[in-house]
C-alpha cells in the first residue's frame, strides 16, 4: 500500500468518527505527546545529573588512586603486580564503580577489574598523554561508561614529575528505564495523574463542543456552510444580517450592490457605514409598531427597495435580525405606467359619466317638448367647454400637460372637487421626455391633493378645491399644487417624502410611494420638492430642470 493510500485510509477513518470522538482522539494524542516530552525532559535531566555527580566522584577516585604510593611503586617495577591487582579490586568494591584500570606509559593495561583486557591498549582521552586528566563518556569492551582518566606522576627524586602510567575509573551509564525509574520515585504517578486529567478534560471538551455545534458533526457543519454559501450568493435577492448591536454579520453580493456597501462592510456598524434615516429604521426594526407589518418600501440611491425584516431568537435570546431586499425599481416604473393607464381609464369613465348626464338632460328636455331650452343648454355647455379649453391652451402650451389637466378636471368634478388653474400659470411646449416627467409630477401631486380635499368638513357654501400653478423660466419648471384639505402635520413635513407618505385614506396595495417617487423624478432632474402648510391647506412646490425647444416659451412666462 502506498503512502497516499495509507493517508487516505487514515483520513477516511478519522472522518467516520463523531465530533466528540475526533476531539477525544486529538486530545489523547496531545496528552501522549506531552507525556513523551515529560519523559524526554526527565531523561535529559537524569543524564545531566548523572554526568555531573558521577563525573566528579570517579574523577576524585581516579586522582586518589593515581596518588597512591603503591600504584607508583608497582608501575616502576617489572614483573608480576599482584599487589596492584588487589588494590584495583579493593577500590572497585569499596567505591562501587564499574571498572578500575591501570596502564603503563605506553598505554598497555597492566591491571584491571576485567582480566580479559589486560595487555590491551587503553583508550586515552585528549590531554592524558601530556600529563592532564580527562573525563567523559567512553565506549570500550562493549560497555558504555562515564570514565575519568588521571596520569600517574612519579614522586621520587629519580622520577619526580615523570609520567609513569594512567589510572582510569569508569561508572556504567544507566539504561533508559533505570533513568526513568531513578529520575523520580513519583514520576509514574505523575504521568498517570496527568493521563487521567487529560482524558477527563478531553471528554468534557468534546461534550462542550458537541453542545456548541447543536449536535452536528463536522461533515454536517461543512454541508450547512456550503448550502448557506450557495443560497446566499445564488439568489437574486439581497440578504443582510445584523447582531443585536446593529453590526453587520453577513451580507451577500446582491445586498452589497443594492445598498452600495464596501467589500469590507462585515463587522462594521450601521453608523460606520453611514446608513441613517428610513433605511436604518427598517434594518433595526425601529418602525412604528402600529404601521403596516407588510414589506417596507425604501428609496436608496435612486432604487426602490422592498425590505422584509425578521428577528432571530434562540431559547428566548435575541441573536439579531435578517432582512431581505428586493429591487423593485423597474416594477415601480411599470406600476407608474399602469397607474397612468388606469388614471386615463378613470378620466375617460368620468367624462363618459359627465356626457351621459348631459345627454340624459337633453333627452328629457326633448321629451317634454322644450326644444328652445335644448338649444340654450347645448350653447351653455359649448361656451363652458370652449372657455375651459381656451384658458388651458392659452396658459399651458404643452398639449400633453394640458390634456392631463383637462382630464383631471373632470375626475375632480366627479368627486365634488373644483380643479382650477392659477392665473399666474404659464407653461410653454416641452420636449417629449420633459413633458412626460412634468406630467408625472403634476399627476401625482394633483391626485394627492384631490384625495386630501375630498370628504373634508367645510362651512356652508364652501366647496373643496385644488389649485395648480405652473411657472417656467429658461431652464426649469416650477409646479405648485395647493388644496383645501387638512394640511400636513408639522412633524411629517420632511418624512412625507422620505417614507413615501401618502395623504390617501385608503391603504390598498403598494400605496405610499407616490410622493417619494415624485421626489426621485425631481432630484433626477436636478430639482427638489417641498411641502408647507397654508391657512387654506397644504401646498406642494416642485422644481425640475427642463430643456424645452427654442422659442417655445409660453406667453407671459419670464424671458
């Protein structure tokens, strides 16, 4: 079996274990490594202690034996040295060393506790031949010993200071087991206690990790992480998660793009990222509790975002919140277009209703034989229509905006609201794209004003009304819409556009973004919209830049 196959087998076996089992195996491996490290340190300390203590002892014994007069006299005389053999054996027995050896000047052993080495050459350490002692580890005669070698110097007058030979005393180095057993009488007990504590700690740690991971195994956690990545970065909606401290803990690519967040936004708070106002209120859940619990609409950098926030709790503990974001900018544009078609159909229906009433009146007059009254009635209707047409066409030269105001007049009349055009109105012909935006702003403001004025409580003889004033200069158009409604609460004068506030009483569908989108159109054209209260009601003022054709300025408009 190759190394790669063995490694694959080990990895596969390891992965089959549970998380607790893996933690236990890892901790046991750590305990074993620590035990080996402790044993190695104990061996090193034992060896150092042995070399220091025994080295000094054998060196002292060697110096004492080398200074013995009997040794000197025996080395200077030829022939048998029975007395030297007895002294060597006595020294070994009394001191408890392993070996005692005496050699002459040429290194030939003449006496030793090991008779088999007599006549052999003694292995000399550095400096012994020059009259200096030496100690260290030495392996000879199949034995590893700590030895001390000391030269024997003559003390008589005829050989004073002369090197007569060498004395070597050795102590056998203990085995590994001897060192472990001799290092400390409690070493095994310590190792056993450490092993037991390590096992208990490993088991407790594995249980704790198991609880922290909700009982999931590593492969299951990895699968969840992979599924989360695939889900977050594979969906078309933005996802942003916050902790209880309003710090971002997760956001996918779509969420960063929709909110224009930097790549390193995770871990930063909403304040650090410059998210304030309506967007912050929705993300942290600071909206009015009585507000509509459905998806919240937020305008962010020209985008219409629909956001849905859900809080996340575990065992009664708040973990944070997750908010999904959907880009509905294109859908909002389509809704505006559909709304314009619906408005046109409503206008046509209102005009058809008005014409039907007039036809019923004419039919009734004919049936009762009042032909002259029919003529007078038709003439009156014709003069009213011509007067209205002349007023609009003289003050509003752009046909699209004029047609819109004409239709809105009929729709307002059906709701018992008088729509009038200010005497200061003056609007020339506009480019088609400019006319479309101006008509959008005028239509939204007029619809809101009519809704606000409808159903109000008025004194006897007074009627609800809405007044439109259009002013144009060389580069911009100003739209002012006043109504006789109840006005806007002062605290909502700014929030009315930020929150997509609506003056409509009904809350049907996705209402409430008309004013916000109106402001968006104005800002896109370098303008702005504001609201103020007048003694009669509310007044909306919108300004936007246009590029009308040359020479198309209306009569009475500033030049």
